[in-house]
C-alpha cells in the first residue's frame, strides 16, 4: 500500500510540475508516463483493474502526444508500445479480449 501511495505521489508531483501538455519537456513527460504506468502496474498486481484503467489510458495519451511531437524519435514509438503492451495485458485480465488484442497488435507493430 505504501509503494502504491508513493507511485500516486510521483504522478501528482510530476503533473503539478507541468510534465503533461504540449509544452512539457519530453524528459518530464516520459517520467510522468512512466510513473502512471508503474502506478497502474501496481494496481493490477493488487487486483484493482478499475483503478489501473484510467492510469494506463492517461499514460498512453501522454506518450502518444510525445510521439506526435517527436516523430523522428525512436524512443517515442517504443514508449507508446510499452503503454499499449501493459494496457493490453490489463484488458486481457479484465476479459476484454478484443481490446487486449488490438492494443497488443499495435504494440508489436511499433516494436518492429
């Protein structure tokens, strides 16, 4: 529980520092997306899929925005793939097989 609280706090600190949005420094936005994903991972591990879903979705939005801003940065595509992979795994655990398959297929395309 304490580790999840620390993850939540990291998300709040990064968001308050301006790590989200079109003018965010890429390294700050990547840190926010990673914190969101790690926090979501911890919730999935605790069985809280409903709590994880919006965090994965938000992390994916942050990463997709970075990819749009940095189309020539290979790391941006890998970051999106990471979000899709984790979100897809969560959807599979939640019996959303179609959603899981769509996310995982997109992730594979980006990893290639």
